[in-house]
C-alpha cells in the first residue's frame, strides 16, 4: 500500500514536470508583437515602448529614424542593446530572462518588433532536468524494490 502511494506520487510529479516542458514547447513559435510605435526625446523626457518577455527569447527589432536605440532590462537596469540608427536598423537581440524591457532613444524614430523562439531560461531548464532525473531514479528504485 505504501509503495503504491509513493509510486503514484512520483508519477504525478513527473507528469507535472513534463507538462511544464510541453507548455513551453507549445508556445516556442508563438510571436509577441511590439509596436509599431514612435519613441522620441520630448522636452528632456524620454518616451519608450515597454514590453514583457515570458522567458528566454529572441527580439527582432526594426527602427527607422535618427538617434541611438537603447534596449533596457527594467528589472536589473542593464542595457542589452545600444546602437546608432541612421536612417534604418534591424537587429536580433537575445532576451536573457523573463521580465519587462523597454526601448528608448535619444532622437526620434519609429520602432516595431516581435518576440520569437520562446524557451525557459537556462536556470529553469536546469531545475527541470535535475528534477526529472531525480524523480526518475526514485521511481526506478521504488519499482525495483517493489518487484524484487
């Protein structure tokens, strides 16, 4: 009786982890669109385009105008991209983790983009694979003990 409960619990935990991975797999090719929007320096104030990334992703951004384009991680304050735009630029930028990001400029430009290739962050992937490995070994051990 005790073995059945433990095996059932382990199977449920493994299924939950696998469903988490399946959710990322189902959404990895779903694109999130940003803009188009105008960003410019107005009276000393920066305008910006905010967006949210649900995990590790690629941002394909395209801008027309003049100035310098800045992509900033709002959580850490780190700049991910700082490039001049004269008169057009297209870049692919790695979004390293889930969070809120913003596009800024010190000039005037129109920008648009889309988020593609969504994956869990490296840390999340590591936790998932270690969890699946440990639970699989425990399940194999319990099955071995139960049948011997």
